[in-house]
């Protein structure tokens, strides 16, 4: 007899976002109504997941498209928190869900993770959009991504997710987080990317840096608030209320406030100076080229979009429809740097970064 439990697959469960989503699902009040599996590359990770009551499926990585498609065909819901810029694996996973629908005669759902760099402008090398604030209820985010003149991996993948879902009849939902901060709750990776990357660069340079003026604005969200959003979206996808859109209209922001890049660099400088990792808490303005060489392998466009652009959005859908909320704001973000640097101390004090 076929199981009546919803079969959930997490792709990226060993990462910062995916691991925190996994922990959130494990704590869910209706945990007994669904099973959880993870698509992983390393066999030794399976034992840790098994101890948590999570099944494991091994594959060679996101380029292993047949394995992605086959794993998806065994599940009803996929939460993809692996690469936001890998369109071929996202397509394969959705195609696998379409096979699942044919086998079970039940709807399957795909929840994909993108990022607000899709909104990023080029304030130093191109046009600035510092005053534009995007709404996931009022603006057509999908059309913006589809018509955007710049080819950017996350936008390409988002469009692929929507179009593949429409083509094969699988409902898709895209979550678009901004700068994520706070310790992750997953069993493996617990650090974010943007702030640690800037901290590593500061350690290597001997001082904190900001690209050009650092006046551009981004949103932020705490990891625990983001994972709570995923749980609410997952529950809504299973319940399918009439107010829940999918496909082109289901691209959702998650944010709890705004900061400038200069505020990020100053927070890093202050925290690292307190720990004796930097001789000064002064922030130096550096060129886009230098930061690109240090962090994005010389890709200046990527460095500008991900570490110097304006990217402003409002989580209107989450607050107005999904029942998501957070009490955290700018103060919480600005005071979190000490904890972030504390968590990075073993790495920042190693000889490899000196």
C-alpha cells in the first residue's frame, strides 16, 4: 500500500540555508505527516542525517542530471536550496516531479531558492536604481527577470524554474532572500556567505574594505526568520489555499529591514578590531576591481551585483498573505557582527588567511 505521507526532498541540506530549512521541518508540529530525504554527495553525511530521521540519496552533484531527475520522481515536494544559478539541475528536478505526478496522480510542488541579487543594479559601472523598491505583490518580478538585458545566472535559473513548471504542469514557488545573517541551525554548514567573504578579505588585507562609497542599499534577514518563512510556504503548498499563487506570480521576498554596504564593512571592522584581528577599525574605500580579484575571481560584474549594488524589496506577500512576521530590524542586524566574527575565529586566526 502506498504511503499517504508527503515525501519531501531537500537539495542542499548540507548547506547554510538548506540545513536550517531541514531543522525547521524537523521541528514542525505536523512532522509526522511527511518524510524527509536529502540529496547528498558524501556518504559520511548519511549517518548524521539518519540519526535525525532523514533519509539520504547519493548523487555526484548538480551536473548529475539523471540522478536529480530520478530522485525527484520519488518525492512530492522538493525544496531546492543548492545553487541558485544552476538552471539545468532545477529543470531536471522539476521534470522528475512531473513524472511523480503521473505515477501518483497527485500534485507535486517545487520550492526554489534564489536571491535578491536578481534586483541588483550597477551603481558604479552602469545605471543606478537606488530609489526602486520592489514588491512581490505589486511588481511583475518574473517579467523583469525574463526581459532583463543582462544575462545573470540567478535570473536565468528563476526563469527556467517558472517556464519548466508551466511546461510540465508542476507548481513552482521561488523564495528570494537578501543578505542572510545569524548562525544556521543545520547539522553541517552554519555560516552565511556575503559577510564571511568580506571578513576573510579584511583579514588578508589587514583592514576592512568597502567597494567605492558603499552607499548602496540592500535588505537583510535573520536565518531563523528565513527558515520560518520556508516552513509557512511549505505548509501552504501542501494545503493549496485559493490565495496562494504559483509560477510567474510566486516569486517571494523575505526581509526584515535595510542596510548599506558601508554599514556592513564598518560592522566587520569593529568586530574584528575588538578581537585583535585588525589593527584598526577604519574602513578603506577600494576599487571594484580589487574586491573582484579577492572574492569573485576577477568577475567585476558579479562583485558589483552581489557586494555593491542597490537591491531593495519588500516581503509584502509573506506579511499580508502567508502570516510571516519578524520582530528583528536594523538594530539586530547591526549588532550581530560580534557573533559572526566569533564563529569565524578558528578560520580567521589560521595561518592560511594571514
